[in-house]
C-alpha cells in the first residue's frame, strides 16, 4: 500500500509540475508576442520630498495587460523575461520610453528605471543607457537607475565596474529594496550609491515594531553621514509618513501619494503646481 501511495504521490507531483511548466511556457509565448506587438506599457509612480511632498521624480514600472488573463504583475513576468533573455529587449524598451517621457517633464523631475541583473550580462548596457539619453535629449543627471542586491552578488567586480561606467555617463545609481538581502551594508562599501531605497517591509512594520523604527533611523543616519539620499518605499498611511519625517527620511514613495499611473496622467501630475496630495487635509497625527 505504501508503494502504491508513493506512486500516486509521484503522479500527482508530476502532473502539478507539468501544469506549472505549461503555464510558464504559455506565459513565455504570450510575453514574446506582447514584446513584439509592444503590448506592454510603462506606468510611473511619483517619489516625493519628505518635507514639501512635492514630486522629485517618478519610477517607471512595467505593466502588461494580457488579452485573457488581464493585468499580469511584473513580479510574475519579469522572472520569465529574465530566464528567457527577453529582459534585454524589454529593459532597453523601458529605458527608452522612460527617458523620452521624462524629457517632457519639468526640469527638476527625475525618472527612475529598474535594471535587472541579467541586463548587466548583456554586451553593452552602458551604450544602451547612453543611447536612450542621447535619443531623448534627457539630461543624464535626471536618470536614476535602480539595482538590487543581486547585481552586487553575481559577478560583483565586473558589475561594479559597469556601475562606475554608468556613473561616468552622468546617471545616478540607487540601491533598491535595501535591507532585504544578507549583506546590504557591504554593498555600500563596494559602490558609492547616490540613493538608498528602504524596502517596503520596513515601512509596513513602522507602526507595529519598535525594531523597525530603530532600523529605519539607523539606515537614514548612515545615509546622511555618507551623503546618500534615503527613500522609504510603500508609504500607505499618514502615521508612516509622520514616523518617517521624524526619522529624517529624505523622500517617500507609496500609495498614500499615488499609485503607478499611465504616462499621460503623470504628465498632468508633474505639470501641476501642486500635486493633489499636497492640498489634502492631513490627519491630526501628521
Ligand atoms: P520595485 O522596483 O521595488 O517597485 C516598487 C513596487 O512597489 C511596485 O510594484 C509598486 O507598484 C509597489 N508599490 C509602491 N508603493 C506601494 C505601496 O504603498 N503599497 C504597496 N503595496 N505597493 C507599493 P510593481 O509595479 O508590481 O513592481 C514589482 C517589481 O517588479 C518592482 O519592484 C521591480 O523589481 C520589478 N519591475 C517593475 N518594472 C520593472 C522594469 O521595467 N524592469 C525591471 N527589471 N524590473 C521591473
Ligand atoms: Mg524599483
Ligand atoms: Mg523597490
Ligand atoms: Mg520592492
């Protein structure tokens, strides 16, 4: 009976694996078609100054509206794009769209673009970035590239060299999702980042865990002494906003201000003298 059970479990397991693999293959096929048809969109989410809450920049975030499945999250399709190598084409496309869009925004507003570690293995990442800038006429100082710890883990010496060459082009380099890795602090020694983005999980824990407040304050203090701007991701409540201001956080990003919005909408947003959330009545706690 044990043997029969084992066989049954294995069959179920294999069927589940097949389904997962087929789902992935279907996703890959659809993603290729979407890239070819340019059926993807870049949306933008504002980053705001902690004090004035004025927009300092916007992060470009990929969106895919699948014909049958509806909206597919980048968390789901970016890994598929990375595994299949499609991320090279896709990443370059996002970069060009983002630079072109940002070139039409008011002068002080920056654009942030996420780079996949896989893009660091493509032959000419620096050239791709330089071309996107030249083609759009965007001032390099207004482009911020967000990288994750994965870039610092794999091929770290080669990748750090690429980061220096990108910096030479004049762009700014941010470390994304800071605090989630194993050795975040050592990355600050490996490369002089311009910006630290504190992971959303810390922001979420702010009202609940005293430890989170201590960690966020320590990171902000560290950033300040290194001359690095710190941004808190995922700010959703007035209480989080207040706690981050008390901690001396430089910039914030989150649904409290705006969700990622289509390009046309962000154009109106950055052109307005005051963003909608700047005139909203604040809670007493803020
Ligand atoms: P990320 O770079 O850390 O981007 C921030 C994510 O947090 C976005 O999710 C954004 O919508 C979400 N977010 C912002 N504020 C809030 C908030 O207040 N609450 C909550 N719950 N979420 C918030 P999204 O757009 O789903 O993107 C997920 C991840 O996919 C990104 O994380 C990034 O790693 C990746 N990604 C997105 N676009 C691109 C791209 O063009 N290239 C690459 N390589 N990766 C991308
Ligand atoms: Mg990011
Ligand atoms: Mg992030
Ligand atoms: Mg994140």
